[in-house]
């Protein structure tokens, strides 16, 4: 995904050298590309966080202790990303 962002920025830089009409089209396309990439990265991040929560729960259950607490008690998925 990070490589895709790099390619989008490179394409933007190349196309912005053209006329003003093409600037608007390019900015719309690149903006759409960034939004798509952002949501794909966000989806992967949330999916990974949920898996880590599952692993923490299983490890804590097997150990009969609270050894791991980050994702289940302090992570963005459990508390909200802006708190």
C-alpha cells in the first residue's frame, strides 16, 4: 500500500507539469486513489488489531493471568481511536 502511495505521488508530479485542465482531472484521480489506499490500509490495520486481540485473549486464558493487555484494554479498537 505504501508503494502504491509512492506511485500515486510520482504520477501526480509528472502530470502536474501539463495544462490547467489536466491538473483538475489529475487531482481528482489522485485524490480518489489516496482515499482508496487510505481505506485499504485502515481495513488492514483494524483486521490486524482484532487478530492481536484474539491472540492476547487466548494467551491470557492459557496462562490464567493478564500477561498481555494492550489491544484488549488500551488499543484503538477497544477504546476508540481518538480517545
